[in-house]
C-alpha cells in the first residue's frame, strides 16, 4: 500500500499509557522491589523496567520527541528517575488514576493543540512482545491504514493461543478493501472478558485478543469519545484554555476530583464498534502482564534470569506466587 510518506510520517505520534496502579500484580512486584510500585516501573522481565522496554520498542516506530508519556502524580517517586531528562511537554501527569478513558482523552486534547492532523498510536506500558521486529511491521501497517481511512481507529488484534477468559476479544468483520491489506477488517463486536466456554467459541470463530494498542487520527478518537462519553469530553473541553499554561495543573486537579473512573475498552470500544477496524497480528509473542501467572509463563518461555533473584528454575517466583495465593492476595487483587 502506498501512502504519502512525507504526510503520514510528519504527523505520526505515540502515547505511552503508564498511569495505572497495577494492583493485581502488586504481590509479585513487592517480591521484586520491596515496595508498592506499579508493574510498569518494575524490572519484571530482565533488568529494565516494563516502561523502559516499552519506550525502547516504541522509539523504533515513533520519534522520541513525538512520544508522550501519560503518568499519575501519586507514582512520582517510582518514575522520577526514569523520566529525568524528558521535556515536561512530553509528560502528561494526571492528579490521580481515573482509568484509561480520561488518560487517553487528556492525551488527545493536548495533541489536538499541538498537531490537529496528528495520527497517534496508544501503547500500554505493561505489555510484553517477544518479537519487536514483527511488532514494528504491524504498527507501520496500522499507521498506513489510519492514514488511508482517517475516520477509523485501527486496533491491533492478536491471534489467540488459548481461550483466555480474562482478555477482551474482538470479532472481525469484512476486510476494509484496497488499498488496505486484507489483514485489516471492520469490527463486528467486542467481547469483554467472556466466560471460558464463550472464549473457546470465539477462538474457533477466528476472533482476536484485544491488545489495546490503537492507531488513528486524533479526530477519529475524539469522535468515538464524543458519542460514548460526551459528558467526559465536555468536562475536559471546559479546561482546554488552561493547557500549556501555569494553570493547567490546578485545572486538572479540579477536573479529576469530579469525574468518575472510566475504561476506554469497556465504556468506548465495547459500546460502539462502528468506525473501528482490527489488524490481525501474528507472531508477536504478546502478553498482557496483568496476572502473576502470565509473568511466569513469559519467563518460562524466555528462561530469563533477572537481577532481582529469580532463577531459571523459578523457585523464587513460584514461592512468591504460592505464598500470595495461599493468603488470597493474588486471586483477590
């Protein structure tokens, strides 16, 4: 597919979502660091933090100066050293974690001020990909598809390995058609954390895991939010004049104290699949590291020896998991 490279590249942006609390993995991250830091600021896999791994991966497809980091001020002690040296204009600091929808909307409205023609990709900071080269190729395809169909948001859908009931699922529709590759289809429906039997059926029907990696024009994302969460959009628009001023922080604090926590996946994507497309992605070795068992599975595949005491026989990680499971702290998080 031929897309005008000068246009699509000059307006390419990235936003790394790193504001979550990571509560379900806290028993494991405490075992690694001895404190309550969220998993994205923890060296869960190897010696680098998950956030640093994400930044390095994203830097291969988006210029660093065009990549925003969405953080939460309550985690400042955990990320201060890691973001030292990054210009403040690239750091979007939320007063509190109110879910992915406000984090994404804040990114979009700031980007609209900087580049109204921007095409942005959102990257969770706590995921694992075993093949960065394959990841880069798929993201390039998603950017090109978004440039060709500016009204649509392109989701990265992962070909499933198991009928995972804790993931969101995407049911693909018809291919979008030339000049977009056949691997990009419309979205028929979302299934958010289905039962085990439903997940098995979805897998048999060729449905995909929702990686929550998304690419689209700023205005395409805003159109989705305006239909699904108009009151949230209106609330953020009310403080637009404070952006990039000395009053932005105070305006944000007031706003976040008055909004409810909302999920972009559940409250936006799942309720309106139109204007959404999915790119079928194979061979990425993707995992959402939301559960200790998934961390162990990745470590088992990679046979990673961390600098924090995990050995190749996984005795320590199994010990942490066993102790926390017995006390109810793993399953209950």
